[in-house]
């Protein structure tokens, strides 16, 4: 049959990207009877200017708008996209291109977008984080140790008053932050407006009694106009953060709230609930590294990146690559794992480690990730035999022991809360 497609026009192994190209790294698996060249031609074509068949008319600009698969290495391909096809500061459009139709192509059995390298000509339109790691530490006046926080558990069910009391106990136990859970927004028994007001009173009380800065990551997630109203309320009650479930609200809403949070000088705490729906399968979907990069570009200040040893999936390589990506000024190309990236004046993002952590495994997390992180220990303090306050103390004692290189059991001899935590949980790694 006459050749009716032109995918091979989107493959050029001699091509070298220009400094304004957006370059993507994909992992791909061709379907039966599809060659690798046919597969990578389809990836570049369908995500830029092509379609399934040759066209009778083409614009004069066609050569300037075509993507090109230019480097194939086993199951990995690099694709270069001309900068001109990307609308400045329009992240949804970028995703519709490089993370759109191609995942559904029959010619590909699996496809995963591993990383994207964004040129200065693209990132210059973005604010990036408002505060960065140093700015966050300045807000809380916490410098040499992990910033500590806890979600009120169970994640939903408490009244606003009960929630605020748990927050108070968490703060009095020594933690810096209390956080709403990803599925807590506003319910008849815990209205957002009430929670903000009562938590602000408890925060003031805890700050007065401890002499330390205390804050909260209160979840504004919802329809965009509602989130704008909620961000204003947080500002009016003196909170420094807005928590957003960045995947479920969507990239466009996150871009809007970044502008609003700039106006209110609110730091954005990015919860990533739903990410595992598309980043967990190593052969297909989007990597968490890619999502983390987009979050840094748009400008969250804190981002959940995993624990490796806790209850949720995430390998050591993956978690540490993400930490590197969101905290470094520039990234080198790492074969099949990460593309080079200069972040120019885009600030760093504070990595958040959370999910199944308890005092017995805090050393494992800090040994892997260091102390320049936010450590959220939630069930791991509210399940402590001494209750929330005792649990927070136990977690802080575990951090102290780890930072002084003292074995936990030895430190526990003079720290009863840690001892009680180790008696309950030992060093178990939750599944
Ligand atoms: C942790 C948590 C967080 C997870 C999210 C939860 O509570 O509140 O949402 O950390 O995962 O609901 O599970 P626990 P990730 O400390 O009680 O487990 O940080 O990987 O995005
Ligand atoms: Mg949660």
C-alpha cells in the first residue's frame, strides 16, 4: 500500500537541539510490528505538528514547528520541541503537547515521560517559589534541623474545635506545623472558616506558651474562585501558608493561586494526592520528577516527595532525584534518569517527607534525605501511647538522637516518650 503516513519526518538522529528548544526524555515500548524508529516518529509527531496521515497542504512554518526525535538509547528517546510552539507561561498547553495524545497511541505499548529540560527562554515567564527553603526557614525561625509537622488524624471526622485542640497539642509537643489532610476541606462538622479562626486562636496560645513560631498548612483545595476566597481568609488570620492538592485542583488553578499567594505573601504547601495514579508504573505515565519540576516552575514552596521507608511507594533513586531536582541551582544530564536543567533565579522547594513515618524510622529518613527537609509525622505521633503531645516529643527526641549520632534505644533510656514509641512501633516500616 502507498505510504500514507509521514512519521519518519519527525525523526532526525543528526539533529542537535537549539538553546531555545524544550527537550523531553521518554521511555517507550513499541507495540507489536512497530519498529523503534516508527515509534519515536509517532511520539514526536503526535506531540507537535503531525497526524496519522500525510496532508495535502502544509504551512510554510512546518519545519519550524515540528518536534524531532533525535537520540535513541535502548528504550529511551530524547525529543526536541521548537520553543516557538509553546505559549509563554501556559503550562496546561505544554502538558497537552508533551503529555497529551501520545500516551494513547496504539503504536506504543507503554510510554513514560521521564523528564523535561526547559530553556531559560521558557522558564523566564515563571515566578517559581515565593520563599524558597531559606525563606521558609526564616518564617518559622528554624534553621539547623528538619521542620516538623503533623496532620490531625483521623484525617476527617473531627469538629473544628477538636481539630484545633489536636493542633494545640501538636504545637505544645514541640512541632512547628500542623497540616490538614488531603481530603479535608470544609464539611458541616469542620467548616474551613471555623477551622481557620479557631486554629489561629490556638496558634497564638501555643506561640505565647512556647515562645516559638507555630503555623498551619490549611487546605484551601476546591474550585478556583473558592480557593481565592480561602487564601484571603488565611491571610486575614495571619497564617503564612496555603495548602493545595496540586494534582486534583489542576495545573491551571495552581498557576492562578500562585499569583494570588504572591499578593498575600502566602507560601504554597503542595500535597500531591493522586500522583500515584500516573507516576507509579515505571513503564507508563508521567514521572513524579516531571510533576515536581512543574511544581517548582509554577512556584510551590513545599512539596511532598516521599519517604522510601514509609507506607507509600517511591524508590530511593526516585526520591533522591526529586530532592536534587527541586533544591539544586542546576542539574546535570544523567543518562535515562534526568535531563540537564538550569533553574536560573527560580528558588528552591523544601522537600517534604511524609507517609507512615514514626519515631523508630526517623533515623532512616534523615540518613537518606538529610535534615534540610520538612518531616511530617502524623499517625506516628497521634498513635503514641502518650497521645499527640507525647508522640510529638518522641519524634523530636528521635530527631535529636539522630542528629547527635546516638542510637535510639540509648537516647530512649533518658527520654521516656521515645522509649514508649519504640516499645509500640520498634523500627517497623509500614506497608
Ligand atoms: C501521611 C498523610 C499524607 C501522606 C501523603 C496520609 O499521614 O497525611 O497524605 O504523607 O503521601 O494521609 O497518608 P501518616 P506523600 O503520617 O499518618 O501516614 O507524602 O507520599 O505524598
Ligand atoms: Mg494525608
